[in-house]
């Protein structure tokens, strides 16, 4: 504990150095977020008063945050929340921590909806393996006439998703179903999205400690080759009439998932399989969508 009250800026700089020395890649961002959270400030408040100092209670909170982050607990887990698609989501040990890469899936789904003329229509969206509900809630936030159903195998995850829908103003346009992927579901749906588990069982132990130590194994383990969930989803998707489908995939899996979809006999209208890269250029989403000129 410091001898006297520290300025917030000095606390951020000191913590960032400590995190960087410990090998934490996002050291500066993590330090700023944790110091401001401990002090009960936002970034604008700090900019207005850069000399504001931490009181004793803030220092106590910050010391606890520091210990947890040095133990490689993610900031979102420490604070119990995550910003995703500019919305605020509750994150608990029962759900996957939604990451920026998954915003690629949301953007791809919205892009298709707008190009297909569905953005203002009362469409039905299905989110398989919904977890925190981040994908579905973000889509409903952008598509004001849509209704969404989130499915998960964890009842505790569904409780978190339900709260996230309510806190982001889409609770009345969503429902949450305890099921194993597409089992026990009936359509019709206008759009299906999913970020299924895609690590191989062997890869889980090799993942960053922020991942393997804190995300639920159920949300990570894609089986021996990482594609067990994708196969289950594709089989169920066909039973639901093969509506437009967007799947998040691991960095090396897009071609395999494309091949899996390419072997299917799809109903009219003609379909196209598209691979969408994330901001880092990695193949992140595989989409099977109707060719828009046939809609």
C-alpha cells in the first residue's frame, strides 16, 4: 500500500509497468480500466481532473484487482462486465467472455440483413450456444423489429443472457431456451447465428490462462478436431429448413467448415458460402447465405 494518496495517473502508470513486466499484452489498457474502476471514475472524469487522487478504499480495491490480474484473471472477470458492440454485458463464470473477434459475426449478420431488406422487418433470429447473449442482444439492439431466441445447454448461462437482454432494452423481444443446439426447436427462423466451441480438446490446456482458467469448458471444447459443435449445428440447421446461417470459426477452420457446408444439397434459392475475415485478417466467420439477386 502506498504511503500517501496517489494521483490516478501515477497509479495507472505504475500498474501498467507492473503488468508489462509480468508479460500481460494489454498492460496499459488493463491498468487504466482497473484504476478507474477502483476509483469509481470514468475516463472523461479523469481527463477533467487529472490530479484526482485515490482514497484508501480505492487503494484497497485496486490492490485486490492487481492481485487477480497478475494471476491472469481477465479484467472482464474481475469487474464482472464486458463492453461488446458498445453495449454493457454482465459476465459470470457461467458464460464465455465475449471478445472483440465475435463482433465480426454481428457485423456480418447485420450486413446481410440490410442488403436483404430485413433490417426493419419482424424477422426471427436464432442464436445457438448463446452464453452471455452478447451476439443476439447486439443484433436485436440494431434490428428494432426483430425477435430472437437464444439457446444454451447451461441454465445458468441463460439466466445471465436474460439479464443482459433486459439491461440492454431487448428483454421483451427475446426468449431463452434450454436445449442442446437445435434439438427440440421448430422454425421458422429467418437467420441463425452461432459462436460454437471450436478449440480442440488438446488445445484447451495450451490456451492462454485468461481463457483456459476462466471460460467454461463447455464453451471451449469442440472435440477432437474442434468441429463437433459445427457438425451438430449444420445437421440441425438442415432440419430447420436451412435459413441463412453464420458461424464463427477458429483461425484455421474456415475451409473445413466451408467444405462441410459445400457437401450439402441446399434448397432453392441458390446459395453462396462466404468466408468473412476479422479486423486482424483472420478467417473468422463462415456464412451460407442466399444469393441476394434471387431474394
